[in-house]
C-alpha cells in the first residue's frame, strides 16, 4: 500500500477495525476514510455503491460485521446471516465495480466444521457439519471467503481473506448477553470483586479449549498480509496456542485479584469442544503473534477495571 493511497476501513469503531486503524496510523497512513453506521448502512446496496462512487477507495479492510457470543448467535439467527451476507456482498461487489486495488475480508474461526481435526487447517473448510449454535454466522463468513475467491477467479480482483481466531482487546463488547467468553469473564470477575461476591458462575463444563488473539496482533497480521499476500486461498490468523475455559477463568481471576470461587453451570452449552488454529501458513509467510495471553488480559483489565457495570 502506498502511503498516500485512500484506505477504507469498514467497521472502524469495532474492536478489529479500530485496531487496524491504529496500526495504519502508526505506520504513517493518513488518507483513511471511515463512516459510522448512522452515516452509511452497509446492508443497503444503493448506499454502499453511492459511497464507493464518491470516495473510490484504493484499499479496503472489510472488518464490519454483526458479531456476538453463543447466546447472541443462537438467539438472532436471521439477523446474523442477513446482516453479514449483505455487508460483505455489497462491499466486495462495489470494490470490484469501482476498481479497488486490493480488499481484505475478515472472517472467523467458526467457519470450520464442529469436529474438524485440530489444529484447524485451511484445507478443512467445508469438510463437515458446522457448530449449530453459530451456523448462520459461519455460513455468512464462508460466503465472504467464496465471494473473494470468485471475484478473483472471474474478474482478477486482488481480494484476500484472513480468518482470525477468538479476538479480544480495546473496544471489545462487554454486554453479557452478546459478548464473547473472555470479555464476559473479565466483566464478571471485576463486578464480583467490586461487590465482594462469594462466587462467579461460568457457562458449561469449563473443558472446551479456546485460542485468543489480542486485537493489536491481528491488526499487525492484517497489515502484513495486505502488504505481502496476493494469492488465492484464505489465511488463518492466531497464536497457535489454546487454553481451557476453566483455566482462562482462573487466569483472569488472578489478574483481576478476585478472591472468590468459580462455579460451573453445566446446564449451559459448551459450544465447540476445541478451536485451535493451525497458523503454519501465516508463520511460513513471515508473521507470528507477539502478545501473550497474560500480557493481553492485563492490558484489557487496565482499560476497564474502573468500569461500573450494573448487573
């Protein structure tokens, strides 16, 4: 990417988009264009096309999405598939129509089959049944990958896709009804500490294993791929290491300094048993994650430790 190129970050106020924006600004890119959702409804094809007609961005980071945890994905199935399909289809098609030099689509590790071999390799896509609780979201994200591949194959567009593992970091969502497991646990531990609660209840058995990537690491990987990767086929982005939900809760408990007990609510769903990304493809290209889970959670805790959440 040239320093003066016009770069559009879709979803710049979200956790991933804001991290990409910080990374670009730190690298000296100043011609960055953004729109908040009240200014541009990305689900509206006419509005998106008008925006591209006016701005004609050279490079696009497609980080806009409707996201959430198990509860949100399972409860708002129609919204999760419709909103995400419309957002990605509108932006990818407009990028093609208006001659963008390159586009990066950001997906999710939930694209993989529920029982795919671990760690998850890029080749496992579409080899089995998806996890039921987030199937609509996963199908939308798989469609985004296939849109990029199809526009590359038919029109020669330099559209690439990156599939991040579970993300956390600044601007994360801490709403207990819609958040992912790590921010939910951080919030629960902070509130329990503030209120001297005897225990914190966490969903499920605690045995599922999850991998977590700090958002600034993802932004660094996205920048690296935008500069260096121009091939068909998507790329996993992660740390290559995972942890049980129980051990994650204990780590957060320790960092927050909460003295109480952790209780498992086994009536609640576990979700996928394990989701560890095989990141050998990305590592071979020359990029590796650098922020440890403990270091990242400490950063998150410092950001939100004084929040006064109402339970």
